[in-house]
């Protein structure tokens, strides 16, 4: 029996691949490999640690105060916090954009263009990281 | 031999028709894909806790991605005027923004804890109890959110006494 390829078919026949054979949708599975899947898990676990440190130090440890350039700069004088903030920015951008790519691939919005979408998201990620470094610049050089 | 204007116009119209067909075919394919996704979501057999966890994880993920860009843009204002940055931070601890912080923290909590649940399933741990674990994720997120609200209370009181 030919596997169902109907995008509207919510209940594919028993024994057939869930939503069409992988080879039948060009670009869908070829570009969504093991590495993005693994990196999504690794960056997710790292983010739990980075976000916890960031929230605690920025929004809880200084809770009675309002954040100012002055007191943020004091925190960013420490190498540990520079590493944490840089790590947080990098992993958040990677995890967020890779997650968006997963959704696009999974929803089969434009399967033929998966490779181009991946490259575009890489470019957006690099540009965002560069802009985030620019945003943090004045705190680091004070 | 050059074509007459009438033949050229016919040729052009035929090409325009072909292009229009291609565009409408492409749009129809995309639309059917989206309709298929909506229909799969609405199919009762899939409207269970597993599907709810899946949808919530994606919705909170997209919300957090949008917030990431807003957060970087907000912090970058320091490059233009440090006084404006300090004024902006003052505004961001007013009650409406603190309520947004609560929603943000809720989304971070759910997304993180459910992410750990998904990672455990990928490692083959706990898949038999996936529904129970999902409700556990919701309860744990709720409890931690309440702890966050408790910690935020002094700041809310301070903002309230300043007249918001």
C-alpha cells in the first residue's frame, strides 16, 4: 500500500510512515539531522544554568535597586559574569533560532527550501550575536 | 521574422498566465500545509496532554525568542544615551512591566522544565509516565512561579508606593 502523502490526512493508514515516506518530501529529512537535534538538547541544558545565574544576579540579588549602567557595569567587571553573559547570549540565540528552524521543518511550510532557511537563520544568528556584543560594549569598557 | 504586436501580446499573456498558475499552486500548497497542521491539532484523538505539552512548548519558545530580540534591542539603547538607559530601566520596574516579568518567568519555567522532560524521554527515561510527568511540570512551574511572586512582592510594593 502506498503511504499517504496527503497533507490533510490526520490519520495515516496503519503500518505506513506517520506523515509520508521521508524520501517523498525532498529536503525535509536530509537537512534536519542528528547534530541540530543534539545541539538543541545541549544548549537547552546549558541555558537552564545560565538563565538561573542571570536571573538571580540581575533580577533578584539586586532586587531593591533599580538597574543602572553603573551597577550593571560593576557586575560585568568580573570575568565569571562576562563568561556567563556571553555564554547566555550565544546559547540563547542558537537555541531560539534552531528551535524556530525545527518548527519550520516540522510544519513543512517550505520543505524544498530547508537548506536556504538554515543558512538564513545562521546569518540572522551571527548578526544578532554581533549586535548583542555591541549592546554590551559600554558596560564592558567602563 | 519579427512577430506582429498581437502575437507578442498573446505570448506575453500566456507567460503571465503560466506564472500566475505557478504562484497560485505554490500558495495553495503552503495553505494546505497550514490547514493540515490546524486540522491535526483539532483532531480529538490528538487533543490530549501530550499534544498540549507540545503546543505549549512551542508557543512559549516563540514567545521567548521574540522577547530575546526585544531584550537585546532594549539593552542596546545604552550605546545612544546612558541617561536614557537608566530612565528606561526605571520604567521597566513599573507594575505593568513587572506583570510582564511574571508572564516571562512563567514561560521560562514551563519551557525549561518541560525541556528537561523532553530530554529525559529522548534518553529513554520516563516515557511510560509522560502524561503524569506533564502535569508534574505544570505543578512545579506553578509552585516556582508563586515563589517568584513572593520574591517580587517588595519590588511591587515599592513601585506601588511610588504611584506606579
